[in-house]
C-alpha cells in the first residue's frame, strides 16, 4: 500500500509541471503543433486550380540553386497541354512563383537519377533570364518537373 501511494505521489509531482506547460499563460487558447518538416512545402503549394498542370510556362528566372538543381521562376503565362493537363485553371499560374526541378530518370542499371541534361540546363540559367519550358506539376502543386530541356537559356 505504501509503495502504491509513493508511486501515485511521484506521478503527480512529475505530471503536474508537465501539464502546466501545455496550458496557455494568459488564458487565451494556444495551439501546440508538432514540427512538420513538410509544412513549409505545404504552405508553398499553389492554389488547387493550378495543381496537376502539364504544359509550357513562360516567365523570368528569379533565382537558381545549383546545389539543389532548382529554378525559381515568376510565371508570366502558361500554355496547357490539351491532352495531359488536369489543372482546372492553368491560367491562374500567371503571377505565381514556382520551383522547377529535373526529372528523375532510370539509368541502364535501373536506378533513378536526376536527368543530366536538365541539371545542366538549370545550372546554366541566370537570374533575370526569360524562359519558356515544358513542365508538369505534382498533384500537390509544390514542385514542377522540367520535361524537355530547351536548346538554350533565354528561349
């Protein structure tokens, strides 16, 4: 019996400070959210009407990250592929900032790797370049994959 009472007392001493940490200090409701490493990507996603876009985008390169092989592009206009596009309003991409990355392709060994031509194209792009590229968006609309490498930057 003494052992049980001691266990209950020890639990109360440990649990009370922990419970107090979860309560808001000023009586206002404070929501505690777990850290989610994909939260930033979800917040960066595009409007639902532009998700699953497949076609061409024309815009200006805002930045180039050669270490990640990513282009940030401010979209000026779009031209949806009538057969493959599933975005209800692809024109809503105009004015949006998108991230373009290379496709993953399977090599002769069956392993996936970044498309070398796409990586080279992205590394050659410069901030301020005007580009027109064929891309497809994920259904979440976070990332666009470069489908076809243009002959040169600025086209």
